[in-house]
C-alpha cells in the first residue's frame, strides 16, 4: 500500500481522510511494515465502506487486514438504523460466525507429548474434516429449526457438553432473534449432515502448548501457565453459512437501487437495517451464528471423547469462544453518547475491556479473552480486551495472521507432503484428508502472526497474554 496516501496518526494508526463520497474517515491499524505490505485494494475497500449510509465514526481495518469480498477481511464498521444505516452480507462474510474456541485440558506438555500420535489419530478419527465432510449426526427439518434457534445451548440440551460451557461463549452460546424460517431450503440441506465437522480452508483443530506468557496476572486468571496444554477449534457455519451469504449478497445487490443506495462496488451489496430484506438477512445471519456455535459445541464434545480415550484425566473446560464474522446490535459511544448500532466484524474479533457488562462475572474484572489463530506451523495467541478498544475500534481486534498470498499462489509454491514433512521435522503432527488443502494453508502463505499481534498490542486494540505453539493439527 502507498503510505503517502495515508495520514500517519501514530506508529500503529493510519487514516484515510474523507474524500469524494466518504462519510467518515478510514482508519487502518498496523505497523508501517504491515500497512505497506497490505494490498492497495485494502485501502480502496476501507474507503468504499466509509461511503455507506448510516456509518458511524470511521471505517476500520485491523492489523491482519487483506482484500476480501466487498469489505476487507479484518474490516469493522458500525451503522445506526436511525440514520438510514445498512446491513451488508459482504460485511459479515460467507463463513458466518467462523471463530475460535480454546479449551484448557488440565494436562502438561510431557504427558501429551508421550501420546501425541495416538491423540492425533483419535482426534482425526472422531472429528471429520475437509471439503464436504459429513459427521455422524443427521438433522431432520424440525431438528434444524431447533438448532438454528438454540445454538450451543441446543447442543448442550442434546448432551453435547454442559451448562458451564455456555458461560464462556459470547451471548451464552445463542444469538437472540434468529429466524430459522429465513434460512432457505438449500442452505438447510447443505447442513443436514455437516454438524460436528471442521470443513476445509483455514479451519483446524489443534493441540497446543503454552510456550510463553506475557502477562502473568491475566494468564493466571485465565488458567494458563507455561507448558500447559490447550486445544483450539477453528471453524464456522459450514455450508449453511456460505449459502446464506451467497443468496443474500445476490438479493441485496438487486435491491440496493430500490433504496437509493449507490454502491461504489457491487460486492458491497447491502440494504437498510429496517427494510424487509435487511431484517430477513439479520434473522438468517443470526441463525447462521447459532449453527456455528452449535457446531463448535459438538466438536468440543468429540474432542473430549478423544482425549478421555487416550488421557482419561484430561478436564477440557472452555476458556472462551469468539466469533469472527458477525453483525451484532451493540451499544457504543458515537458523537459523545452511547447508542445502539449494528457492528459488522468481518475477520475481526470482539475485544471487550474490563468491567463490560456482557462479560461473565468471572471475567469481568479482567476483560475478554481474545483468541488469535495461527496456521499449522505458526503460533496462536491469547490476548485480552482493553478499556481503550471501545474508543479505537468499537471494542474490536484482529483475528489471525491474514493471508500474504492467494491459495493458487500457495499451490504453486508448496506441495502438501512437503509441508507435512517439514512440520513433522519440527515436532508438529499434521492430519488432513487433503494434500491440496495443506499446501493452500502452508504457514508461509500467511503474514507473520507475531507481527500482527504485536501491532494490535501496540495500538491498544488488545493486550498480549500468552503464545501457543502447535503439537498436533487436524487440518480441514
């Protein structure tokens, strides 16, 4: 990206001054190196989002931002329906509520390293992964309705986990006001046999070691210490979420002119929050969130079964579960007063600071765990929300490393077997049904996640707590 087109506000904050149809400035967070290495398309997309009706304060991009569909991945924007604010399917993304759940196992590294291969086998056997993967659960139409309305709470009611799990999930595992009837028959069919599956792309299930602690007090409050073993699950709403995104992007693009909305890019297809199609999308999108939360809850149950088969003393309680691709109604300060706005986070993580009323009592004095995923051979991170993130980014932070090259380019650069062998030499066991998928997600295809996390920390979006390194990776 050409830095001369930006106003540098600090070492980690860069502004795009309002110009043309922009209603608010664009704000990009990141170090000089990260921002310079971003595609020019990121600047263009941040500016385009700033033209949408009802946008509040600024159009934001996180330090891991890269080119996406309409909105940049790593984009954050808030809209006030009382000012004609919109909802955009492209501002949420295709993999609705893709997110990360991290489990504390109660185990130490030496115990798990001695059984790592057996554990890798059990996890890959019990948790299906890959394109079109099907699980052992088949849902009829009435069961799909209940799942889409109930989310992780529905899964717990059906024996997949416990009530205690729900305390460590955003909204206690269920997005309110979901409308299962707004989800099309085709989207439902795609999900009938996909519950409890990882899917493909950058989704994974990792057994990880806490390699480093940056904040002893917060780590202790989160129940983390060096050489502890945790498990992270990264997946979303599978075929159902993708179908919802596909259908509503098409319908919103057709409907936009009817509302007098001029789109600088057709991929920014949107509709007023208060319109019929806007309300219908919100109902379907919330159902998609519940699908992803139920999916991660079922996978948690399968992970517990695998661990208890190999290491019976494992505990596997939930540290936290965060979603990345959502639009949520939240209260935020805009123009000096708190008001309800619809926050789009696409490839971005909510990062509530200490004292926030939406946090469970056990976490409220500390702040929200912010879970940042790596990719197979790279580190993942646990961060914590900060008090200033509300002012900086509507309490939002980065969600991962962000791609540095396309999947096609990665395929031209690496072979799957080569990646698996290189990681094995470093003591990382990879299990995947797809050699192509492993090559597409090679660690070198992504930005330096450490640099991204450092930038989020330096900007005040979230604060580093611990670094996790993989021992076993089940890859979709």
